[in-house]
C-alpha cells in the first residue's frame, strides 16, 4: 500500500486520507473528521455523490407507493369515512351493509368517490413522507457512522417516523379535508344541514376557499398532526422491526435484498399498527373537518393548548356514542390497512431496487458530520 503523498505533491494535503493496516482490516485516517474509518466506509464516500440520486429515488418510489396503496385501499376508506360520519340513528348496520347500500344506490364506482383527490395528491404526500423518513434515517445513521451497519435501531426508526408524520401533517390536511367532504357526499348520509354540493375535487377546493378562505383548507390540522405523528412512529417502527424478524424466516431476494414476502408481511402489519394507534384521532379529525362550511366550529379550542377543538370534539363523541364511538369504522379501516400498506411498501421497495444504488451505501455515503472519538 502506498504511503500518503506529501503536501508538495497535493496542495490539499490538509484533507488527505492516511491508510493503515491492522491485520486483515484496513483503516483510513480522515483529518477533516479527526477519526479512523474502516476502508469499506471510505469506499462508500468514494462512490459518485449519491445524495441527489437517493433523494430522487426516495421521492419517485414514494410516489409510486402512494398510487398503489390508494387504488387498493380507497373503497375501504370510503366505507370508513361514511361509518364515522353516520349519526347515532345509524343508516348502516355495519361495514358490509354500508358497502351494499353504496353499490346499490351509487354503483360500484361509488366506493371510489373522492378518489381523484388522493390520487392526485397522495403520490406527492407519500413521496414527502418517505423522503422525510429516509432523510431522518440518514441524519441518525451518520451521527454514528463508525457503526456503518446502515441498520436503524427501533428507537431511531420511531424518531424518524415521528419526523415524517410531523412534516406530512402540513401537507395532508387539505387533502384529507377535500377527500372527506367528497366521500361524505352521498344520499345515504348527506344531511339537510349540509346542502353544499361538490362537483369533484377542484370544485370542492374552490368552494372551500371561496367560503372559508385559504386557511379553511387547513381546518383540523391540529387533529391531523395528533394523528400523523404516532401513526408513523408505529408504522415505520413496526416495519423496520418486522423486516428483521421475517428476514430470519424467509429467503432473501436478489443481491441480498429483503424478499417480497417479508416486505408484504412487514408492510401489512405495519399498516395495521399505524391505524390502531391513531384511529381515535382519525375519527375526531373527520368530525372536525366535516363541519358545515362558512360556519364557526361548534368545538371550542382548549384554553391551555392550541388543539383546534380536538378535546371538545372527543368529549362530544364519547358523550353521544360512548368510547366505542371513537372506534366507529375501525373494521373497514383495518381491512384496508393490511393490503393497502403491503402494496405501498412492496411498490416502494421494488421501485427503489430499480435504481442502481445500494440502499445501505446510500444511507451511509452522505455528507458527514464530525464524529471524532477521544
């Protein structure tokens, strides 16, 4: 192995890497970071800068995952919303009755009512979620770069998920608002008090802005944030954990990647956990967002925290329907969660695999913060 070059030969000698042999292992001294790194880690840094490529990869893969999960899960979501918004004098006897009444009165496509809103926006939302998650992973991984395993701990996965949920809440609130208004617009549940009719996604957006202003698109944001953060903590924490568990029982895919079976199972169960830990918040969010346009909220905000009426709404639901009211529509939600999230994660991993960039290398080979060791 050649010795380090002198500063005369390389003007940038202040940043040169010194190589040392330690038995079968090679280590490189990096003056910039005041640390010895394993040669495999250095090789990762010598790859063509993958930061931009990995960001594009995550964004595209997340978008594709959003499309597949929406197509698979939207009919279940329509049933969920309609059961959530039904009054105590139930028009539906249960999820199956809701499906049958919807198909009989509105046709099969009635189950896909309001899908244009998520179909045009969920790919972007998912892209933001996965990009935020991957960037949070990268931030956490480079802070312990000398580990170089590229594998998150459960706590790190949950922290990254919390960040993704926080970021996503700002993007998804208008999407959820429009989707819920369109889904709730049906003969079976439409009340006399809500006479405003929407002719599609753009018309719904236009009327909301016209009546409540641009800020009206973010009605229910506090409730959405309270839902998103724990939901993605549960989703990504479970997904990373189950990937390791199932990988021990199923064959690996090509080039040592996780098998499709593992991805489907981990993604499906992660979706179930995601919705279980956040479902009551989702019920409250839907109730808050589906208040009549142009009228002040009937749910006063808390005197202590800016909750947007979240606590008052929760109390009203419990008072009217009992604690079970917070779980109304949970069955179709869980029936949707497994196939929808399984499809979403499988699509995400498949699209990522199409890029000629190894996942672990991409996570490690990013701009390094100082990680010196005494």
